[in-house]
């Protein structure tokens, strides 16, 4: 009896039931849009991997990318102001890994050139919940005992860098030496100009002073060196800037940053992804801004510091020079500051 009543009720209201065709089509459209959005995000992240590598001289780590890549992600708003991108270079694998290189890439509002500002990994900084420690330790605390949570390690370092410098960070990436040789070889080698000769602590290979084209293995070897260098880790930061400038020149010569087809081919050769943070910006917009600024020779400068000859050993901000540089960085006036302090600029040629 109840079943008959229910059937009768459904029959009376059958005419009110909307046709299933349009409903199914609407569901399919939503599914397709979501799939396309996920694909665009993955591809955009991969594209930033190449840009970030071109800026810092490292290849990024992250989830794998699709075998085929369409880098055209549709129109996106172009930022008009200055941008700051935080790049972290990792060497050691496993637990306790620390950020061996910390680089702030400043893209000025006029897109005149890129400014590569290196922060010493041994800079003594306040780390929330940990007291005072070296800057590179912030990544280890965030990434956890196994060193696997790269996103958390990046976020912890980003918070510390923003607090210490007072600089707004718009985007960033976590990168590693692991595949730098693949990227270097993919662009046919990178020219690096060394002010003094280097004898590798790891391979015993000798690199003479002067400009030389490095293949992938040699580039990684040079980027790792700090033992036996006059200024230790500071010299390694400077050489990372020199490599970054050489890589930027190489990809600019090949038109990679402004040509989606060439960028796609390079990504396919390198075959790496990354962990990225884009904040409120779209990755295509970051790539576009960086590509415009990369047409001119970059300027590399180290954050002015002084070594502290007592425990805890490490670097402190130079009270005479650091405040001025950071103020110029926050105010998008690095061009004027570097022009007034040419002795603080890292020689790239």
C-alpha cells in the first residue's frame, strides 16, 4: 500500500523533473574546468621551476609533472609593482637538512633588471619558539626530523626572512642542487667568471680564475665550494650569484623565458618539479615580470654582515650598511643604493 502511494506521488510530479541532459552537461563542464585548473597549476609550477633555477642556479624539487606540457595558462593580471621572490637552495638530503643558500630576487617596478640579494646561511636570527640560531636552521625546524616537509620548511624560513628584513615576499620556491647539472647541460653549459682559482674540496678538480663555460657536473661542484675559500660561505654565495647571472644570460640568448615552446622543451629535458609559494599572484604573471627584467644584466649584492667572534658564532647585520640596503629593498630603490655602494656589488664578469 505504501509503495503504491509513493509511486503515485512520483508519477504526479514527474512533469516537474528537469531533463537529465543539461544537468549532466553542467556537471561535466565543472569537472573539465577543475581538471584544467589543476593542470594549469601544475604546469605553472613547473614553469617557475625553470625561472627559479635561472635565477638561483638550482633545480627545484617537488611532485612530478605531466609528460606533456601546455604552458599557455590563459590570461592573468600582470603585477605592476615591485616583486620579491625567495629562493632556497638545498644540498643535504634526509633529516636535518638546512637551506644552504638563501636568495631574495628583487624585481623592480620598472622591470629594468633583476637584483640578486644573498642572505648568509650563518646569519644569526630569532626563530620563533627556538631562540637565536642560524638562518639556515629555520628550514630544518620547519621541515621536521625527516626533512621531508619542504613546504613547511620554506614557510618557516619565509617567516624568519620577512621578520628580519621587513621585506614583503610575494612568491618563492624550494630548490636543490640535485638536478642543477641537468638544467645546465640542457642549456648547453653556463659561463661563470671566477675572481680567484678554486680547488674543489669534494672532487679535487681545479677551476682557474677567469671566465669559463661549466657543464652540469662542474657547475654543481663550484656551487658547493666554501672550504678553503677566503670568505668561506660568503664566497659560495657570490659564486651562486655569478652562476645565476651566467644562466640568465644563457636562457636570455636562447629566448627561453619569453617563448612558451622553448620553455616547454627545456622543462621536458630537465624533468623536475618544485614546491612553490605564489601568494596572491599567478605564476604566469611572476614569470612574465621576471622575463622582462631578465633582459638586462642582473646586479648581485650580499646582505652586509659582520662576523661575531663569540658564541653563538655567526654573522650579525652590519649596523653601518645593512639598514640602508634593507630600506632600499623595501622602497624599491636598490638601483640608487647599489650605485652609491659599488664596492658591495658582486663582480659577475
